[in-house]
C-alpha cells in the first residue's frame, strides 16, 4: 500500500463516466497517478451500439473510446477483469480482485462509476443462466453465438433496450415476439401518442408485440423455452432475451456506508458524495442539477460522460457543475428518437407534426419539462433552451 500523500486517484468502472473522468482529469492538467479498475473484459467502448448496430450485425465490434496507446500515453493504469468488492471511505482504501489476486489500494480520491447491470425477472426461472440479457459487449457476442440465426426469440420488456434489441434481431431475419406489462411501449413514460408510434414501427417490422402481459415464470425444455404469462398464455421460443430494465450497481458504494436514494448515490452538482474524497458519476449518481434545482438520476450515455468530465475537472482543481438538460437517443427499426427532459415526470403533452417529422412537448405545472423529436432534430436546441428557462407550456 502506498502512503496517502502519493496515493493514486482510483476510478472504479471503465464505462462512459469512468473513462470520461480519466480523460478530463488529464486534459485539465491533473498529474496524479490514475488507476481505472474495471470488471469489463475489454477497454472502454461505446455501449449504445450494442443493442443497435452490433446486435443487428451492421458492425463487427463496439467502437473503443480510446485507441490502445491512449492509456500508456496518458499514464493511466487500466486494470481489466478486476472487480472492486470493498470501499473503506474512512481509511481511503479499495479492495479489488479475488483470491490470491486480491489487492487493497490506498487512494487520494475515489470515483465510483459502476453504472448498471441488466435487471433479472423476479419469477420462477428468472435466474436461469440460459436467459439472455444485454449490458456488455460480451453479452452481445453471447446472444449472437447462442441465437446463431435461429428463432423465434422472445424479448421480455419494452423499454428502449428491449425495443432496440427486438428490432435488431428482426433485422437479422429472426422471428421475434415481445411481451410487456405495458399496453404499448413506454406509454406511461412518453405518452400514448409516442407509444403508438413505436408500436407501429415494431408491427411494420413484423415483430409480434403482446402488451398488458405479466410474466409469471420462465421454463426451459430440451428443445426450447417458454415465457409463462399470468393470463395463461405460453410464449414458446428458442431463446429468451430479458430486457426488464437496468439495476444500478450500488453494492460497492453501500459497502462504504453511502446511502442509496432513488436507486443512486446522492452527490452535489460537482459529483462529490458525502464521503470525503469520494465522487460518484454516471448511472449511479443521483446528482444535483443546478438548472433543475433538484437532484436527478438518469441512465443516459451523454450525461454519464458529462458527469465524468465534471468530476475529472474538479479533481484537477477546476470548477465544474452539472447544469445541462439530460437527454438520450434511441434507434428502433431504423427510426431515431431524440429526447431531452428533466425526466422526473410530466402532466401535459402536445404533439406538433410537420411533413418531415414530429415534436412532442411535455409540460408540468404549466412549464415545459421535456421534448421528444422524430425527424425534427432542429427543434432540439430550442427545446433545451425552453426547458432550461422554464418557459411556459405549451411552446409558442
Ligand atoms: C444496450 C444498451 C444500449 C444503450 N443505448 C443508449 C442510447 O442509445 N442512448 C443513451 O443515451 N444511452 C444508452 N444506454 C445507456 C448508457 O449506455 C448508460 O447510461 C451509460 O453507459 C452509463 O455509463 P456509466 O459509466 O455510468 O456505466 P456503465 O457504462 O454501465 O459502466 C459501468 C462500468 O463499471 C464496471 N463495474 C461495475 N461494478 C464494478 C466493480 N465492482 N468493480 C469494477 N468495475 C465495476 C462495469 O464493468 C463497467 O465497466 C444504453 C445502455 C445499454 C446497456
């Protein structure tokens, strides 16, 4: 163990937020030794492509966030396939690895960027190892190898990852049935109007969407599998892909006594947690957003990167705060949606259509809180400004 004066900064997690943090720290002139501990089997890569181009077979591998030389050139010690198991926020140490490889490292600052994992179904058979999920590049390689052009595939869940995965498998010519608790994809989150649009795309692609279905169990047989539904239906399939949402990886933070709120760890707008020297970024952060005036927890690529950049700059002695409107994109059956919103609810919605596309505006308590566009991306910048300024709903 090194003494704390010369101790490195340790970033736990080699995803969007962890890598952005390391990069921003160096770019901001930070010279302390840097270690990234990552459970991944490969260097940081672009995760959003997994359920899109990669699963559809349009790309052979996920794009790396940095080329091979970057880590050596920037004096960043990237430790792959290493899982951190214990964080001691008092002693400023972290323990990673298992058995003979277990190591405890002293840190000067520690950044938790452990992101999320795919949620399991809480039903009999829901933990069967033959179930497919999609969170990492290794998961996609496994899906492609296991499915190997054969169907049908049952996709459980109609969030963005479920819809994207169903559409990518369908693009490979595989028969896909989706089952979901929702009547139509993302009805509560995005409105009846938007969910009907997504349902139309899935139907046009030949995906059999079965909504308002509750899964009661999963069964594997010698020649396939079945999703058992509460209404008595049995959806037979060769493979089952569970896309039942993401679950933040909170165990490490909890091991240090950090309290989990709203699925994440509360941090200020500069990503500092209540534990001295511990920052939390990305999906795991329930972060104060200066513009919103309240903490938000989001699971979006660009925001994970922004939070990583903020923590990196702050550790290098600069000022930085989270003050943007969160946002994401999704591509389903070739149709791209762009969304910016505070993401914590709306009570009014209005859709503006043109020949080229559509903008769906969301309001809450009379102010604009979100915008979703389809082929109307020119509205995005305006939308961000109106959301930031708390402009009145509906937009003029
Ligand atoms: C299939 C898929 C498609 C997506 N598409 C989009 C999209 O189109 N648009 C969008 O905005 N967002 C998308 N997202 C969400 C986006 O990828 C996440 O919000 C983002 O990756 C979060 O970044 P993160 O760094 O917080 O966590 P992650 O990227 O999940 O990285 C977490 C890292 O922590 C590591 N880790 C976890 N626990 C430990 C531990 N104990 N020790 C060591 N390492 C650990 C993991 O191995 C991983 O390297 C998608 C996500 C998935 C899974």
